[in-house]
C-alpha cells in the first residue's frame, strides 16, 4: 500500500450519536483533511443487505466496495434506525471487516493530494486502522443526550420514530459495539477523552483545535 509522507492523521473513536461525525467534518474542513466516516461504510453494506437480500454475499460486497465512492456515503437513507441496527450486526463479521479495512487504510494513508492529511472516525480507528495517528480522540456523551440528538436528526429527516425507540436502539448499539469480539469500541490510553454532553459544537471544536495547533505549530 502506498503511504503519503508528512501528512496529518487524525483518528477518532466514539459510540453512536456522540457528535464525532460533526466534529470530524469541522476539523477536516479547518485543516484541509480528507474526511471518512467509516461507520457509513458498514451502513452502506447494511443498506445493500436490506435492499438486495437475495444477491447479498461476500462477492457482492467486495464488488460494491471496490466501486464505492465517498459521495455514495452521503445517502440519507443510511441514517435510518433499521440500517444502523443491521450495520452493528454486519460489523461483527470478520470477512466483511477485512474488506472494509483495506478500503479505510487506503484513504487514511493515501488521501487525495489536494488534502494535507486524513481524518477518520468510527469504532476502532485509534488502535486498528490508524494506530500511528498523530492525533487520537475518544468522543463521548451520556446515553440520553446521544439518543436525543439522534432523535432530532431522524425527525428532521421526517422519520416516524419515538425518542424511547431511539434510546433503546442506542443502548443496543452500545452493547454490541463495546462487547463484540472483533475490534470492539474502546478508549486507548493515548486517546484524548472529549465528553460532549454539556459542550456546544463550537466549544468541542476549539478544545480539539487547541490540542492540534499546539503540536503542528511547534
């Protein structure tokens, strides 16, 4: 695999709806980094499984991942609760993770030349995908706050779902993500913990910006 030299690599892990995606996008835009929401890849595969159950196989997944473009991950359908639950199940499959792993590595270490580096967020980025990242963060928030955020997000998409259903789904996702045998969600010792429960988006960004600026301006 080709690895670009002298690039900035930011790795972010977080449970569902902690605000990591929003932060990662802001960081990427500010520092001109290539952004990849790795969880969306599993959501895309889950979406394909739901939409094409008869065609779904490892060969089918491999073909789709090879032709996958980052713009494909902006599909709003991927945000549904049904897709999220299925994605959590799919992410436990070792063969699927292996296919997704190579896709993630390529973008992490060889981002398009117009970018100064890469910023990836997911569940196992800090220790499995980009273990040598210059900057590692673990973004979290209490479960009720996360459920409220996801509920508002789904309502904006006109999804008919209750807050309690979302809360139940978030708790189920947490249990699955933290306890799976393959690449479980965990905070590494070298990751900076950022709790977003009582922080605004701006305050979270400034906290991370201070950490990054301190190192890149040396």
